[in-house]
C-alpha cells in the first residue's frame, strides 16, 4: 500500500479494482507480505514457492484507520500508537513488530550484555561475540520467538495499519523436457512465463513464476470513541436522577449555593458588621 502522509484518511476503492504483479523466483523459497516499515514475525501468513512451478495467489487487503479526534487522546486512552509516536531506540518510528524485536534485544542485553550482529546497532551497546552468541542460545526459549511478547514489553498495536491475507489459488508443475527447451517452449506455460520475464541466456531452469492478484481495500475499519466526555456526563446525570432524583441543574444549584451564594452572603455580613462597628465608634465618640 502507498505511504500515507495523512494518518486520518484512506483512499476508497471500488470492488473491481485490483493489481496484477508477476515476478520470478529462482529457488525454492518462502514469501510473505507485510506493510512498509514493518518486520516479519511468526504470525505473518507465508507461501511456499517451490522450484519449477507456476504459482498464483490472491492478496486481500484491509485498512484499519482512526479519526482525527483520537489525536487529542493520550496513548493510554486510545490504547494504540501512531507511527509518529516513536519510542523505539533503534528506529525513529513506531511499529508493533519492531517493538517485539527491540524487547527481545533488551532481554538479550540483560542476559548476555551485548546486542546481536543481525540487529541494528545502537551507540553504547557492544556487538555479541561468539561466546555471547552461545549465551543467547541457552535461553532462546525465553525470547518469545514463536509467540507474542509479554505485557512487560508494552508493545501496543498501531492505530493505522494495513492487513494482508495471502490466499494461494493454483500451482502447476513443470513437465517439459529440457533438451527440447528451444523447440517446445510454446507448449510449456511456465517456461514461457520465465523466458518472457527474463530473456537472459543464464536464466536458471529451476525458476518459478509467482502471479499475485492484489485486491485493493474496499472495507475500511475505523476506530471510534466508545466513551467520551458527553457519554460520561450522560451517565452521571442518569445515575443521579435514578438514585437521588437530581439532574444537571441540581449540580449547578449546588455549586451556586456552595460558592457564589456563600461568597455574597459573607460579603454582605461583613459589610453590615463594619457598618455597626462604625456606628458604635461614632456614638462612643459623642459621649
């Protein structure tokens, strides 16, 4: 999906909008689709691309967005983080999967006093030596490699994110004889695809072709405030009316009697007292 400068708006697409992407894979491999600035973790859907095969799959995309009113809320109130919230030492942006990785690096630093060579270096942290890498292997079962990070990592989900579902549709094997490659290539669809995509003479025979049909998002899930200030006032008013027979006007009157009315009554009392004191001094002076 294209990078969005405005985190509060997403493009709308019609149901028939889709993109066809075709690429060549030279060896047996695993592919997965993640959004930009995101790391690959265990729960991302993957697809095995075997050699000498013609593969096709459908990528269904969904968007999860937020409204601009959420910008005024704190991270604790909205329960998610925007990409601009940051808070990670290795990268200047926030990502849920990157947060998992950084939490794992903190555990390694706490146990083995180093940072692995495959992680992004950070000033002040030394790179693990061979002995320290063996230290990591001794407690790798505590690094949540195949599970979600514990709550102590404080890794919240992103407020705006793209979700991809990879659904394989078909795979056809290659049965063409190699010795008649230059003659019967028109009768072998996978070789025809490979040669059309790569006209080099050194194209490996073990190549495969992957065709992705990317369906652009037609459904956008939006985060909304389930309990705002107006809902809070309505709840207070409803509870007060049910149990005390009071209303919002009753609380306004209570505030008036406790503050403004008390102030003016006190001021009036002090003015009368000063008047009586002045009269007493005057009469005393006449005597």
